[in-house]
C-alpha cells in the first residue's frame, strides 16, 4: 500500500520537473525523467545540494559529502532490486575464494585450481559438479575483465546479477514497483541527516573541589584525540605531492551506471568519492590527514556547577580529516566531598556541635559559611537534631540573583569523662531534678 506522502511526492515532482509531459504515459516517465536529470534536485529550492551537505566543491566529494541524487539513486537501485528465487547466487569473489583486492594473477590462479577440481569430467558421480563448475566459470568471466569487474564492484552482486539475467525491469518478478523506493523518502532523509559531519566528539571528566564548584574556576583540560597531521599539514600526502584527477569519475567522485531505462549513480570506488587520487600517502598519518595527539582546552567553569553535570564545549573535540568543523568536547564535572559543607541544590548544610551547657543554657557559637565564619546565637534548651536557617547564605542560583539558604544542624556532645567537681555538680543537679519530679508526681496524685 502506497504511503500518503508518496502520493504527495509524485504530485510535487510533477510541478517541479522541467518536462511538461512528465506523466504522459505512466509513472515510468517520472522515473526516467528524474533519474536522467530532467528534474531539479530534491533540495527544497536549493540549487546546489553539495554546498548544503558538507560545504565542499564538486571536485572534492567524499563518502559523507555526496550529491543528494547520488544517494537517492543508489538507494533506489539497491533497495528494491533483489530478485526472489529459490537459488541465490553467491558473490563472485566468494565463489573463487579470493578477496576483493585480489590481483588479476591471483584470480586467474584461483580459477584454474577450482576449474580443475570441479570439472564435470573428473566428478561424474557428483550431480552438482556441473552447476558448481558453471558458477566458477561465470565468476571468472566477470572478474578477469577489468571493465566488467569495475562495474560489478560498483553496483554490487545482486544488482549486477539481475541486470545480467534481464530481471531489472519495472513490473517484473524481481522489481515490484520503481516508485516504491521513492515512497520511502522518510528513510532516505533520515539516513542522510543522521550522518554527523565533522570530527569526533570527545568525553572527559574533571574533578573540582567543593569551593571550586561553588565559586567557579578555570581549568586547563588535556586529552587525547584526533589532531591535524603536522608532517603533511592535514593534506594526507607528502609535501610536494599533488593529487591527480581521478580518471574513472573525472573528478566528480561519482560514477553513473545505466541499468535498462534507469541511470544509477554511485560513489566512485577508485577514489572513494574524493574525486582525486594520489601516488603516495603521508607516512605519519597513512593518508588519514589526522593523527592521535594531545589537545588542551581552557575551560571557564561558571559558579554553582554541580556534581555529575556535563558541560558542552562546541568545536573543541577531534579534528575532522575533511576539514569540516571539529567535534564537540563534553566535560563531566566530578565534585569532591567537603568535610564541612553538604550541598542540596542551591542550599548548604553544616553540622554544629554544642556542649551540654550550651544546649541547656544557650549562648553564642561560630558557624562556618561559604563567605567566612558568622556568630550564631543558640537558644537555651536547644535539643539535638534541631536546626536553624541562615537566609541567603547558600549558593547563588544560576541565571538568577537569588541565593539558597544555609541550614545549621545541632548535635550535643556528652562528655565521657568528668572531673570530681563536675560529677558532684551533676549529681547535685540530678537530685534537684529528682526532687522536682517527685513533687510534681505527688501534686498530681493528691
């Protein structure tokens, strides 16, 4: 069932294409006109999609910065082109047991060894021998020819097989609907814009003291990441070596392949989409243009940063080989515990220890705050666990002029050892306390 946005797309194509007879016959006209270049690119009015995706010239296209139509055609040609049959042929390289980088002599050697082993005359008892021999011969017929091999590598095994067998046509058993891929535009757009251009992001952690987090500070953060190669100055080739125009794609980075009535556009496999080739690479970076190195970033940490908070520093991460913007740096804050202060948002908590006499009689004590000690009055009869609030003595809230509060929690210290005089006074106090208790008890019962 065709999605609704697919219908809208066909309607939109009809109004955007230069040919007025685009829909004269059928949907085939749309496909042919679109893929042969008679239609404007899907760029919402933008004439040059290359400048939108990657900001590079057409002569320096790479795998990430390809033309939109190239991506569309590649998906269109491959996504719906698998022929449904009982027997799926194997990749030609797998058939011969060689790698895709194998030389012509290696391919030839592998073929002759397999042909000798699988020849029907020497395997008369094997009913599958003839089929296997034909499979090997078919693979060798393609891979021994440089032009056929290049085309095979470019479009892939399935597409090549279907074109070879005449299955690549609209309405056939192996190709349900040439417009079905266009109706999956949400997938295509999603794949394009999910690709993040630029260098690698870097994640690091930095440890702060409690007061550094509260008051703010400046830290020099050093980490390992991709940096431009100093030997070749980020060119990927030794000094004095100039890239040559790719002979296969003529510098465009893309190769066109005609499949019946459809023209497919693919990234050039000879230059990797760069549009240029080089005879030798920089030995320091092996042509990557970047190497692993040490990078240092000065980070101003604002007051009030909290534990486990992450700060994003744009364009301070790894360098990009294609000279797009660097990746981002993500710094996670780790705040060490403080022996005096505890934090809860913008509020501060401290403990204050009172003696028995301070708790009973009251008095004044010194309490630490973020800005220094203050004198606090203790009320007589203060109980363990009681707290007082010092207004606006906490941390300044970010993006606001207000401050949090400081909470002072009281504990009472009971002496473990008493002098004889202290014990005498405490015992006298206990007797007095007991006498008062007995008087109240007698009055209550009378």
